[in-house]
C-alpha cells in the first residue's frame, strides 16, 4: 500500500485529501466493512502502523555525550560550598564571604558567562533581579521586602521564522533546612535542588558547544531560579514575565530532586527511571474550557501531558546514549522517563506549576524514590540515622542521565517544526470514519511533514500513526485527511515532522462542523 492508503476488509482504500479550508471534505465510505478486518484486527489497529522510535540525530547524540558525571559533580559540590542558599539570606549582612544565595547566584552567572565565551558569544546571559514583597497569612516565609535573582542564558534559534518558539529548562538554586526561616545554619541542598541546577547548566554547556553546527531553529533558555522553598517566588516572577512579554514557550522542563538518592540499604530505588509529572486539566483553563475538556474526554491531553509524551518519545530515540543502567551482573534496563499523570507528589509542589498557572506547558522531573531524611532537614545524626541533604547521597551518573534526557528533549523539540495549528475533527455526521484538518504552525517550513497519531481512550501513550503525504495539502496551505478509524474509540493527535524525523508535540483536535 502507498502511504495514503489503508486496508478495510479485503479492500485497499486510497484516500485523497482536498483541503478542508476549500470547503470540500471527502469522507471515505466502504460498503460491507465489518468490525474486524480479515486478520481479526480492529479498525484502530488495522490502519496506520505501530509507532516506532524516531531516528537518532547524530549531532544531538554527540552533544549528549558531552554531558559528564564529573561536570555534574563539580556543579553540585560547588553549590554545596555556599553553606546555606536560603532565599532570605540575600538580605543578611553578617554572612561570611562566599556564603548565601547571592554568592550562589554570582557563581551560576559566572558559569553561564564562561560557557558563552567558549561558544563565541552564542549565549545571552541575563540576571533578572526583583524585590519580593512580604507575605501575608499565618506562616509567612518572606517577612520583609526580599531581593531575588533568576539567572539564565538564552541560545537564540537559527531560523528567524521560528526563533520566537522557546523551550526552557530550569532548576532552583535556593535551599533550606528544617527551619524554613534559617538563613545561617547548614542547608547543603545537594539533591534539592543543586541537582536540578546542574541539569540546567549541563544542558546549557553541552548544547552551546555544538550550537554552530547543530543550528536549532527554535530558541533554548537555561534557567536557575530562586525562591522555590519560600513559595515558588522566582519561577512565578519569570512565568509572569514570559506571559507579559509574549514569550512563545512551547515546553518547560523543571528538574527538582533528580539526584538519584543513594541512601545505603534502599533496595527499592530505580536508577533506570526518572518520574515526569504533568497536569491533566490545565490550571489556567476557564470553566468553559474545563467543561469542554471533560465533554471530549481530553482530561489526559493537556499541553503539559503532550509534552510528557514527547519526552518519552525522545527517550526511545536516544536510549543508547541515555543507558543502559545495570541492575545486576547480567541485567540492564534502558534509562527512561515514567509518565506520572498528576501535577506533582502529595504534599509537595514545584516551579513547573508557576508556568502552568500562566498557561504554559510544563512538567517536573524527579527521581524515582525520594528519601525524606535527606530533604528539608538539619544536618545531624540521630539514633544512627544520618539526616541532611548531603553531597554523598547524590548519584552523579544518574543526574547526568537526567541531564542528557533533558538536553535531548530540548534539542529535538527545537529542531522539529512548530506544532500544527487549528487542528479540528469534523463532526458533520454520524459515521465510523474520522476526518481531521489543520494548518501549518507559525513559521513551519514549506517542506514540513505531518503524522496523525492515535491511541485507545484508556492508553497512556500514542500507539499508532499514519504519515500524511503532500496530496493532503490544499491550494490554500491547509491539510485534511480521512481515516477509516472511529473517532469514538480513540484519541487522535497531529504532530509536525521534519525530513530527518524530529517530531513536534502532538496537538489533539477540537470538534468542527
């Protein structure tokens, strides 16, 4: 069969795709089609093909190999030396030189400037400093006007038509101990969250090194925020800034507690897995939008959830670079993300939610199994148990794998064409076919290809896909395709694909008559 034909029963159906925007829709009708094909397959399985990993981009793979456990260790160890990186320490005047959150911000800025010098100025390094007002309520964590700095670097996209698109990675560089208001006692914060900052810096270093050759069309932003422990202050400020300035943030990757806890005796830790949390119904959705999402069964198809699926898709393409992870003398597992279909863990929060609140797609990376004796604790030993977020409990090789996954996802999404726009499913009549229509995304090159993907309603990830050929493009530039698959039984999506296989996030359709 050719790429625009599908099997129904004994017949091969060739589908022609005039543009929906021309007002002409061709619905495929096959008489005598049964519920199952001759080989016993349902319509959703008899059409298209099972989704396979996209080809590995050798330039991206080479960039990932530049991320080392040694560099990760150096970053985390340096951040630990600042003793206590409490956000409120920025207002202290009695700290020894080289301690506190401001000293940490200075060092992060210097590292990003070093990377910029190494790549010939390809990175724009910025420090956004603002004053957070005192909090109100019963237990304020900021009691006086407090200076907070977000430090970040921007790698501009190489394609002027797509450079407005942005993918952002972040971690928070502030830390805490048992007392959230203690700005002087030891608060090493090695895992929470020097590990996440190490991921962001490693991505910046690795991808800037190859920027001249890789030439990613979209823009990358590498961030270290403060104020997370006091109430997500830094990320909230940055997300609001992005919204007010019209940043086209397509994906935010927040890394928080990605140290791969190494507590002796913990046999349930999984060093081959990192959790990726994503919201269901967008936090920014209006009541009308929430109602529509529930009516369509799209509660598991928020932009953040599609971002998580895209990250899982990228991991399959780069599994040889990410893993394998040994689990014994003869056993090894591919390093992989595990999609967690909830916004975050119980009783916890993170900086990704600040971006969700402003309507951006954002997910959180967190190690598989946390040890709460090594989070938000004073450094001490009690009854033979060691407490505190110490450097020795971090697995630097694990953090490096998380960083490679982040960098691969960022580079792939930046290399892919912009996601399709105005994606619709036509609901003019009752039938067992599905007609989808869409337009190319902003700045998408003329040679952009597209894939229709689908999955069963209860399936967590995309299962099958059908490529969309040039014949599906109308004279006005719009696209339309009709598949003999019932829209009642599956969730459909459409994603953009370039000539070498970089895939955008998928976009689910809204109904149109």
